[in-house]
């Protein structure tokens, strides 16, 4: 009999959690059903629906909602029973909490959760952080195995009460073939393509344009760095609700700070290869994929001290860490890295390090875990 897997994700869009869902769908030979929340992007839903059954759960939303959450829980129980699910695999915090409870109520044998970042800790409001930390700790025994994007995040979950035996680090797959250190003439050509004048330092940001990522205050941070002798161009690749705010800031930027908004970019490697530095002032992460890409092409980064940043520096990536929320120290770190210039850009990381992110490596880890846990549960029932 084929294995029946039901995956649940709170909001299907573009991001690290979605990448991990796609990794599972591509790796595990099974009959897959994907349950998505109300706020999912139609284009992303249609793309998954081309190959798998997709069910929209209207009451599955990101915010805590005393009216909707019980209805979402009941609907998930019904779906798991109707599909006779052998495995429930959840993504994102809300789907994880509701999904693991619903799975056990429905009698599902194996329950997985892919953790791309914590739902508690620095970067969250105090009350919200405490509530999610308690909820995660109480429901952790319901999860057969956590697939965690990095060891920093695994340590955070373990400190909150998840048994270490339930934690397995599995990276989000990345095709890093295009992310190689560029030649100087390539850098000049790419900057011309982006309309950047010679003589400017180029800082890039790659990611969603939303408040928690910190991108909205980057122009002000760079204003502390730039001066008449060192003008800075901020190259922004990404889209999101903060785009309007950034467009308004572009009109207010002086000559020392140029803001170039590229929107969504498929060729992220070209943006990084054109830059001197990548900045990620995010308030919370698990292990930022964008920093893996930057390190792979020899681009130094400056980031706040969130999960995964120290892990990558320990692997050999070039960059600096600023205390989370300290804009002044972030600016000083950016200035220091820019002063180092091209000499700080080097492919110093052993290419073998990146094999953990290779799609075939990630796929094999998922297949092995599924086979082991399903066999174990079957033997236990017998």
C-alpha cells in the first residue's frame, strides 16, 4: 500500500518554509495531500496543485484566533481521517501546533514538523514569545521528529524542552552552482546592468520586504555609513508589504545613499555577485538561506545575532554580527566591512561544506527518516 502523507502549512508563499515543503514533496515517494491556510498566495497554491491534491483550510490563519483555531483543528482532524494519513508533516508554527494535536486525535502514526525558525525568543513580543514557548513545550511530545534547519535552532528548541532524540538537522535544499565568487570584470559588468555608477560601494539586501526583516530602516542605517567620499548604493531584491514605504524613502535619500528597488528577482546570484556586502538586519531567523548563498559566492555579510548566523561564521563564511536591534553597531559593522574592500571577498569556505544543502543530500535524509520511522511504528503495532 502506498504511504499517504498530508502536509500542512499555514501560509504558502515564497520563503524558507515553502522550500522545505517542496523538498518533502520531491523527496518522499507517497500519495501527497497539501493543506494550506487562507492567506496563501494563489500562484504558489496553483503551482503545488499541478502535481498534488491541495485543500484550502479557511480557518487556518497565522494569528491566534479563538473562533477560527478550534474550527481549523476540527477540519484538520477530518482531513487526516478522510485521507487515512500515515504521516502528517507540518510547516510553520501555527500549522505545527494545530497539526500535531489534530494528527494524534485522528490516530496518525507518524507526525513530523519542519522548523525553519522558532516561534518564540528574541524578535518577538514578550507575551507572544512566552505563550508560544509554553505551547511548543507542552505539545512537543506529540511530534515524532523535528526536521530543523540548523544547529542553533535545534539548541533553542532543546532548551525549551524538546527531547534531543527528536531533533534532526536537515538543511533546506539549495542549488548553489551559480553562487561562485565573481571576477572583477564580472562585477563591473553587473553593476552597469543594474545602473550603478562607478565608484560607489554596493550593499545588497535579498528577501521579503517586511518589518520583521529590518529592511525598512536600512536606508537610515546606510546614511550613517555613507559620506561624500564613499557614496553607497543599496540594491534591494525582493517584494512585499514594505515596498511602498521603501519607495517613499527613496525620494528622501540624499546623494550619498542611492536606493535601487529591483522587485522579485529570479537571478539572485547576479545581485550578490554585483555587491560588496550583503546586510540582513532580521529580528528572527532559523538559518538564513540568503547568507548561505552569499557565503557560497564569497560575499561577506553583516547580520544581527540571530539563529544560524554564528553557525555559518563557524563554517568559514566571512562577515560580522551585530547585537540584535543595535542599529548603531550594525552601521559600524557595515562600515568596517566596506573599508576592507574587495580583499575581504574570497571563496574561503570549503566547497564540501555546502554539500549538506545539496538537493540530493536533503532528499536522502528525508527518505531515510520516513522509512525508519514508518518501519518502527509498523513493528510496534505488530
